C-alpha cells in the first residue's frame, strides 16, 4: 500500500473551533440538520470531557501504526487526530507514548476507528480519546498509508481541517467551511432549548409546548378511561 502525506491543509478558523467547543455534540448535530455524526461505536475512554479541534486525518493499514508516527509531525496546536484503517481493526494502535508526543504539540485529542491501549495513562495525562475498541494487542510499523487526505468513518467523510467535536455522547464532524454558521445555529438552538427547559421547570408539558396534542389527534390516537379500556376487552 503506497500513500501520501499532505502538508499544511486548510483548517477551520481557531475562533470558530473554540465557539463550537461551547456546545454539545447533540446540539451541533441537530443544528446541522442532523448530519455529521460519526458512528456510535466510537466511545470515550474518559467521562465528562468535551473537546473540539481541527482534523489531522490518518489512513492506516490494520494493525500498523506507522502512519500515526508520520502524522505526529503534521500536527500543530489546536488539532485533533482522526485515524481509520483500510479494513476493520481492533488492535491497540495508540497509547501513552503517542499521547505524550501529541500533547507536547498542542493536539487536543484523538478519534480512532480502531483500538487504543494504556487507557488509564491516557486519563492521567488528560489526553482525551474516542475509539471503537480498547485492546492491548500490539501493532507493527511496516506499511504505507496516508495523512491529511479525506477519510470515511461509518459513511461520514472527514477532511483535514474539518472541525471534530467529541463528548460523552459521541463524535460529530463539521465541514470547515460551515464552522461559523454551525456555531451560530448551535447558539440559536441552545437558546431555544433554554426557553423550553424553563417552561418544563414551570410545569408545562411537551404535549402543549410543541403542539403535540393536535398531532396525536391527527394520527387517530384517542384517550379512554381504564374502566372503558377494560370493558372493551383491550386490557384483558
């Protein structure tokens, strides 16, 4: 497998990345019209952490972390490493030593559609990671791949320089050209949710706030008492 290492790709503006970091993955996903989610198999090795950064992408051979070593050189402050493999792999391709090197360069975290190991050490380092597996299986450094090329993870394309946002709910990718407008849409959505939260705290029901009683009626859903329900034989 040959490959290419692309240097200095365009990145989303730092201020837009930081703005998106203020919102949860669910909010940003909804603000983009329910797009951008990476697969649910990507789970955090820590809890209570939210991070956003610009993607440095890696396409590797399964069980081979050579291209992660190559990618470290291409990373800079504010980036987030995104790794996938040419076919499914659960091998522990990333651990404490990689995290140490990346943290030194200002990298904010890792998303890898393969395995990580040294998870306790990653948490102690404060280097957040999302992976599709945790596995102690070691890897080799033998096969070429690519860095900073578009990659697909579970059908979602991630390009170098796109914004990656990750938290306890999962991972979402925001195209770099849409970072600012997505941050603005997320802010509007959060304001709307704050108003709904206040209404629910005051006792209002979602059925009334969202006009769902009318929808139930249109769908033919009716109300009946328990006695009537039992009398008609439905509750037998």
